[in-house]
């Protein structure tokens, strides 16, 4: 575990020279949301309908629930989606539960047998 001295300080509102890096999976989901939202607004859909379509695009861009890294990325995407209201609380809770179950399945996976030559 990292100590306080090893952690980089969080940027402050006045420190605009230090951009906060965005997680690649979250960036992909956010990009999908933004592209669809702009596209729907450009063809005259209202904000509500454009947001609903963009929310669907966000969900489709999320990583699959397979492998530790994908599950971790899935959780990050859910958290961001909840922050921007692309996923509502109840749906977010269900998706987080699905991620928890997938993570548990990985942890309880039997280890491959050791080879006889070892």
C-alpha cells in the first residue's frame, strides 16, 4: 500500500496546469456518450431524448465483465456514469452487483494444476 508521501498531491481548482488523467475505459464511454448526444442534438432531438440515446451508447461502450482489468474498468465506468446521470442509482446498483459477482467468480476460479516437471 502506498504511503501518504508516495501519493501525488491532488490538483486544486486553482492548479489548472496539472490535468487529471482520465481512465481510458471511462474516456471511451464518455466519448460514446458525447458523440451520440451531439449527433442527436444536431438532428433536432431535445436534450432529454438526446441524453437517453447517449446513455445507451455509454452502456454499450463499457468493457465486458471478463477478466480482472475489465471488471475494474467496468466499475470505473459505472461510477462515472452515475456522476453524470447516464445511469440512475437503481440501475447503477444492479450493475455494481453484477461486477461484484463477476469479481467473485474470478477469485474463486480454481488455480491451474502445477506441471509435473516443476
